[in-house]
C-alpha cells in the first residue's frame, strides 16, 4: 500500500511539473497586459545587396502585448507599431528616399505593424521562454501572414517583459518595387530584422 | 615659368589630388554612399541581466565613392588630362 501511495505521489508530481513549467509568467494568474517601452526598445534592419550593405534602425516603437491567461503564454495577442518616419540608415538622402512612394510610402502608410495573433511556445526555462509568434505583418499597406522566432524574458518583481524577435521581410511580399534598378542591387530584396522590445505591465 | 611647364605641374597636382581623394575615401571607411551618421554598438547588460548590443547613431561624416569621392577624383583626372593635352600642344608649337 505504501509503495502504491509513493508511486501515486511521484506520478502526480511528474504530471504537475511540466504544467508548472509551461509558462514564463511565474507566480502570475489571469490576464496580463504589457505596454511597449519606446525609449528602451530597439529595432535594426540589415540590407545586404551586391552594391551596398547597410544597417538601419527604427525608433519610437509602440504597442502592447496581451496575454489572456498567464498560464497559457501561447495565447498572446497584441500589436507592435514602427513609425516609418523614425527609420534611419545614416545617409540623409537614403532616409528621405526610404519614405518615398516607391519604397515604404510613409506619407500614405506611416506605420509598419505586426498584429500578433498567437504564439507557439516550444521551450520554457524558468521565467524565460522561446518559440514562434504568428501574426499579420503590414508594410507599405500590404499585409502578409508571418511567423517570427521569439524569445521571452519575464521579470516577476517588476512585472516587466522583454521580447526579442528575428525575422526576414521580402520587399516583393509587400509590393515594394523601389526605383528602377535599385531593388536587388543597392537595396536587398530581403531585409533581415532584429527587434528587442521591452514592455511594462499595465 | 613657361605655359607648358605650368600646365604639366597643374596636371601632376590634379593627379595627386585625385589619388589623395581616393586615399581619403579608403581611409574613411570606403563607403559606397556618403554617410552623415555611423551606427555604433555598445554592449550593455540590461535589466534582465542579459548582454544586449545597444545601437547608437553618432554624427560622423564618411565620404561615399559614388556620390562624392569618385566624382571629385574623376573631375581632377579630367583636369589633369586637359592639362597634359594643352602642354603637349604648347611643346609642339614651341618646336
């Protein structure tokens, strides 16, 4: 009987452990909302074309992450907004061209957005998690469905979150043709993006 | 000083200027297009205890080959070529 009880206790613990470790939001229950801290967050993009390789940044990132249930981090939704006007490449003329109608068309589409629909969390280690975020990525007014690799870190004491993401954007997916001869020679057809977003609990 | 000598000196100076321009471009970072700002990376430890590369723009002028150094070097070479051409003509008439 004692053996049976021990086995039952062990089995119950073994079942409970993964459930406890399925979320980085340790010690939290219910819904969580994090507002993106614009001052701390940063996004960089890399264009690697035969004629030129350049790196740029985007500032003034806003938005929020909503987690309906702290125990289910995959249920994250939210929106990340990147203003085209605050994108820089180090060359004033190129910065101005970037906002032209042939490229990001900042006058008509002032923001690049990512609307998060869900996440697939594949690994949880304490207050850290990693996986893929799925959502609608919009550039130049054209939306495409996109998956991006994400890493999440949570600070329970401050109720703060950090989300890092890496992904690639194809200009053709967003109907960005560029000026004749520039796309693919001076500007890469595919842009690599890295983002580090800091959020504070609301 | 004879006109032909002056022209040859001017041409040699223009060639030197052209080479100096290209050296200045190469030493400044050999960028294709002129930059007014340069992105620098500072590794810092953030509030989550992670090492993060913080990217900061600093004001720095980097001449570009296609929009600055190249045209200057090219124009100086044209000046040198014209100088040599006229000096040759002057020498021919003197003979």
